[in-house]
C-alpha cells in the first residue's frame, strides 16, 4: 500500500478535504459491500493511507461510518425537500403521499439504509463519549429538519406528532432493511417452500404501509 502520509494535511481546509476523501471512499465501498464487511484495514488501503493516518481524522472505523451516516441523512433530506409534492387533498391523502415519498426515497438509498440499520447495534459501540455527543447532536438536528418538512405537508399533525411519525419511519427502516435482504440460505428456503413466501419482506412496502397507518392514527388522535 502506498502511504500518502508525506502529504500530511496541515491546514483546516486540508484536514477537512482529507476527511471528505475518507468518507467518499467509505461511501463507494458500501456500494460494493455491507457495513459489516467494511474494515478499517480495507478502508485505509482503498484511500491509500496507513490505518494510523486514517485514525488521525476519525477515532475508529465506527466513527467514520457514523460521520458518513450523518452525511447520507443530510443528502436524503435535501432530496426530500426538493421533491415534487402535490399540496391538495385531505390530510389523509397528503399523509399517504408523504408515506410513499419517504418509502420510495429510502429504498433508493441502500447505503443510508444499511448504515441506519447498523447504527445502534454496531456503529455506536466503539466510540468515545465526545464522538457520541457530536453524532447525537447532528442526528437531532436532522430529525428537527425532518419534523419541519413533515409539518409543511401535514400541519394538522403538529410538531410532537410529526416527530413521532418520523421516528417511527426511521425505526421501521432499521428493522425492515436487514429483513428484506436475507442471506442465500434463507432465500433458498423460501424457494424450496412456496408457503414461506409470506415471510419475504418488501422494504418499500413495509415502510410505506407503516408510515400510512402511523400518520392516519396520529391525525385521528389530533382531531
């Protein structure tokens, strides 16, 4: 491996650029492999840095992936805010359209979904309290923006219920993503017994239906 440490970043701008390079490389790798298979060794090789030099910018592999998660969520929010969203119709109809938008946009972002599904069980297990605080503040800011986005399209919910809706969507995405991508042995079992087909999980469908039902219930309670 060619070590690029001789080009040590010395200014804030250079350090930020190096961080962006590491994050971009990790994002590219996650298109090729799941989070569980991305190691610090493989990342350092791909980015052409020694592991020790990667750790100059991020305290651990998990810290890299948490920073990438923050960037992926921010990109997703940008997509949502720029998406066409018809404003007419009843609150229920708008809730259904919002559910469809959330589900369809998430399924197009496998890297984001993979990171979300690993956040609590893997990525938050090897970080310092300082990194955890910074990460949670970043995620809280993203959630606040998502609540504001929801409120613009479903003002009938109010901030508290809009927050409940978005938290539910994110939590169901955490569970549905790995369930919708079973290992080959499970796929073979489904193929061998047609009665097991009902156990297959369609990620977009589960997220959409959960968001629809949650929005409908919250709207009913807010009346």
